[in-house]
C-alpha cells in the first residue's frame, strides 16, 4: 500500500470513527430508512477508498461522504453507470458537494435516531442493540457479545427491526415527555453499552472502541440536558462519571491491570467524582429509584474509599440486593456474589455464584469464571480455581487483564 492509499484509508477511518453516527442519523432521518442509510454510507466509504488515493483527501471528508451517500438512493443514473463512467460521476458529485456543505453544517441528529430505534413498534429486546449498530456502527457480533446472545440471532433481529422502521414510517424525533415511557430506557441502555465498550479499552488502542467512553458520556449529558429532572438520566450520567474518574488508576506505569481494591485513590479524578455525587443527590431528591441510580450508588460507595480508606461491602451488598429486585441480570448477580464474598466470606459468595450457574449465557462470560476462580482459590479449591482461571483467560480479549488472570493462576501453583 503506497502513501496515498494509506492517507486515504486513515482519513476514511477517522471519518468513520468521528462521524459515522451523525452521518447515518442525518441520512436515515431524511430517507426514513435506516438500512438504506447504512447501505448508502457504506457505498460512500467504498467510493472514498477508491477515489481519494487518486484525487486526494477532500478538505471536508464528511461532506464528501454525505454527498455521495445522499445521491446513492435518488440518482438513477448513478446506479446504471459502471466502470470509469461511475468513478467520474462520483467525483463530480463530491466536488459539487464540497462547495455546498462543511462539516460544521451537519446537524447532530443522533438523539432523534436513537428514539426512533426505541419506538414501541420495535421489539423491546432489540431496541438498545439497534441503537448501538445504527448510531455507533457496532457489528452484530460485538453487540451479541454485550447482550449475551448468538451473533446470528442478533443479526436477524436487527434486520427485522430496520425493516419495521421503514414499513411503519416511524418518525425520527425526540418524543414529548408524556411519550417517553419505556423508550427512554432503551436509549439509556444503549448509551451505557456505548460507554462500557469504550471503558473496556482503557488505553484507547483499538480503533473500533476509541473514544466510545467519551461518546457515551457526551450522549448522557445530552439526554440529561433535554430531560434534566428524569432521575434515571441523572443516575446514568453519574454512573459513567464515577467509572471514568478511575480511568487513570486502572493501569500501572507498565500497563498492567490494577484491580479496583488495589488502585491508588490519589489518581482518581476528584472533579468527576464530585460532579457524579451532585447528580446522584439531584436524582435521589426525586424519590423515584431506578437501576442506574442504584448502580451509581454502588460506585459512590467504592469511591468513598478515597476519604475513609475502606470499602463498606455490607452497604454494597444491600445495593445489589435492591438491584436484583428491580433489574435482575447475570451481571448484577455476579457482582452481588462478589459483594457477598467480601461482606460474609468466600464460601457464601461462591454459593451465590452456584445459584446462577445453570444460566447458559454464563458459559462464555469471562467475569463469571474470573469470580469463580478467585473465590475458589480463597477457599483452597486449587483444581476448581485453575479450571475457572483457564476459562476466564481463554475468554478475555484485553491483554492486560488476561495477563493479570494468568498471574493469579500462577499463584495457585506456588501455593
């Protein structure tokens, strides 16, 4: 690959990373067809990789991409053209567009697209995954992993949902407060999943995940600004800020993973923690408790260690009890088991993990096996711990976390 091709590919990747969701949202809102908007944009990126090495990267790459994508579905002539004629035609479209639009002219309509994907006409279980694919460009396999189902099943559900948006003529708009209802829940779930995917790449080394944590916080701030008195929007924003505040402490100078209990609290961001605490107090004043407020309260209890020097595991266990009552999930159950182990002992924690062990989704879920491994090791069950560590190591994608698990497993042999 020569230098011009490298520059073109880098520019296309940067545009995808920075503006994919904005471009899809803009196109989908006008076409009323999410799948069509994605296809049009995919064609535009393909055209960019073909044209930019020859003509140079345009001054406004997003404007170029948008112009090509907009013409894709409305220009019958373009669809008939092939070969050199098609390439020339694409170049003319791009040159015309650059004279009319700049990146700054592109309105950010991602929130409208998110609420369209969360419409009551869409199957509830696919609303948040649909938002992740359309707004963030996640592939079906990544989304399936986050929601603990097979990629094939997730892919089928996403296709059906996009067809539903087109066939039902679902409007692209932020609903009035009286219409929010369950739609807000899907939007918040997708925002949190966005943040979590970026959070899982703390060093920002993977292009696919880079800036996703910041994107999640930005979207959370946007929703909170539009609905400032909705407790769960405030709770979600607080939850993300609590987590983000600890980013600098998650790796040591050598890049090794540092468990929460061993993190240097001096590296935590006090300003973000204070902002999160204020948001959580504001949400609590509404006296309507929800999932994100409870999860934020758990994080608040952890961050209290920066002042008290200790962690109130009994309080954390109570918060997870409440979470299980209103939003029971394998993830919550695993965290509850860990809290039980810290508050009452490893045997009790392992018993709590045993209670959910029949859930088939946990077979490929790393945190479950990592928790089993640690608690088994504490109880001296070396063989069980080794087997669980092996499962966890095999499932872990992050090299730093995988290295940590390997070092913990090695301790079993020494002990």
